[in-house]
């Protein structure tokens, strides 16, 4: 049964009427039992309405987006320098306090140990490395592992940097790639049970990481299993990298959620790529799919070392407008994944219109660097239209920031018709995934907007 947010008040009124009736006709103990049962039934109905996805455009509420170029004290931004000095810092702080939690900024030291797994990888076209990185703060130290592959006999290589879902060994079937020992989400598709990665999942995500094709086009790949930075379950932020940046006593409603810590992990990968002698530090591209697409956007907004940012099917909390309440909603994402965002974000369940920000502002924070948002036609859960509209609403900042013409259409393009503007976009045929088609579009777009 679906109960809309607009009918919940009526349901609660009925609840109180029933309670009054019970008071008159039942004995005290039975009254309490029946009243409790009715309350539970009605609250469950309301919760079903709260967390039910909406796939009907006619039920998208009327909304007005918060003003992108108007500062909190009412001034209108007319120059990109004003955006940089005033509005951009304002918005970063609001996103931190109200949505993602603070981007971890404690002082830390990082060291790297490199191990060449193959110096004639992919028929002698590439080199495959594994890097063990150790991060140390005043609260302790943690390690993570980067899988790094790049074209052989090349320098100043542009690199796609992103996180993966099930372990570096799932990205490619090469037998020397290490298997993570930390918690991994169970997956029948990847043969993962007992929350433990094993040989049986080796190469199971290779379709999402077409490394041979990426290398053939002159790009490198650097990736880490996202669970090394924070396991993807709600445990009160007691494990992963959270304790490095905020002790349990220091946490509050604005402290980092998992997305913010995963985003910090991407920045730590960038630390290595700046240290590496092969990668081009001016051409590091943040990329992510689904929840890791949300992560890539938040990372790119905070860490301007990333020359470009790519969001693939990131949906609610990523590239899609929250105010549309289409597909996955704020209430639903906070209910199912309470650890992804800061605790403060939960106050906007069913109240997206009260948010002081929306996702067009997140996309605008990446300017003047190029940004690409990709949707999938059948992935209505991620609200492709909302992703397109958010990117369109971010254009005023890009127009202020760039001498390059921003060729962005008024209407959402048909499926498989990419836009290679500085604000790139496509909606691919098919469902929720990142495919070789997506990667080909990203490479063509990067060839245009990054110097190689």
C-alpha cells in the first residue's frame, strides 16, 4: 500500500479519533493493546509512503531551486572571481553541514610501497602495479591498496581515478592482484558470501573496468576497493578511516558520513598520482558509478587537483535534483543507507523543499573544471531527467567561468546521443550499470577537454 506524504496528516487524525473511541469502549489494559496496534499499523503505512519510490512525473512536486548566484547576505554574483571568493565557500560549508558531513581535513602523513605485478601486462602494452599506502594521523594509522595500470613507455599519462565495489581483484582477472581481507558486501553475481572476498570473485567486475580499451586510448587507471576506507554498513562509524579523522567522542550531526570518507579516499589516491612519475598531475579524472558517482562528485567539489569529474548513474545524493522526489528520494536513501550522509541530512526526509541547497549547486562547485553526468534510460531509480536538469541548472556558473562556448541543449537529448560540451551528458540505453559505451564516451570527452 502506498500512502503519500500529503495524506499522512489525515491518517494521524484518524488515529486520534480511533484512540478516543477506544478510550470509551474498552477496558484500560485492552485499550492500550488495541491503541498500540492501530498506531503501529498507521505509522507503518506512513513509512511505506515515505520510502516508496516515485516513478510518475505527474507526482513530482512543484519546486523552486535555491538561487545559485545569490549569496546568503543577498548579493548577486556577476563575476567568476566573486563566485570563487564568496559563493563557492558558502555552498561547500552548507553541503558539509546539511548533507555529506565535513570533508576530512585533519593533518595526516601518507607513505607508499610499490609492487610491480606485471611489467608486460596486456601483451606488453601496460604496466600493472599495486601500491600499499599507509595514512597516519594523531589518532592512529590505516592502510589501503591502489591497483594502478598505465600504458608502457609513456609519461604524463592522464589517469582515471575511482573506487570499486568488491575488491581490486574483481576489476581484472590477473592472478597476482591481491584480494582484500576486510568486509565485502555479499553478492551472488560476484560469488561473494560471508562478507569475505575470495578467488571465486576474481575478474567479476571487469566489464565495468574495460582496462584494455582504456590503455589503448592512452589513459591509466587507479582504483581502490571502497570498503578499505569505510565498510558499507551502518555501525556508528566505528571502523574504516572514520576514527583517523574524528574520534567517537568528537562526532556530531555534521561529522562525515561514508560518502565523505570515500571521497577522502579518492583524494588519497590523488596523493599517490601526484607522487608518481608517470601520471600527469594536471590530468587526473575523478570517476564513479552509482553511490561511488555521488562520491566522485563530492570529492571533485572539494579536491581541485582533479582536472575533471565524471558521475555515472549517481541519482539521489549525486547528480539528480532532490526536490523532484523522483525515483529514490531523500527519505528512502536515509532510511536504507543511514550511514552515507551526515546525521543532519535526515531532517530533510519528506522535506526536500526545505533543503538550503540542491544538486545543481554541487555540480557548479566543480567549475571551471569539466564535469560529465551520465544517466541510463531504464534507470529511473536514479532519475535521469533530474540529473539532466541539475546539470542544466549549473550552467550559469560555467558560463561565468569559461571562455569556451557551453553548447548545452534546452531539452534532454535522446538516448545514446552524447553532449560533449564542457558540461557533458548522455543517457545510455539500458539500465543501472557502467558499460564500455559509457567509457568510450568519457574518453572522447576527455580527449576534447583535457590536454594529453
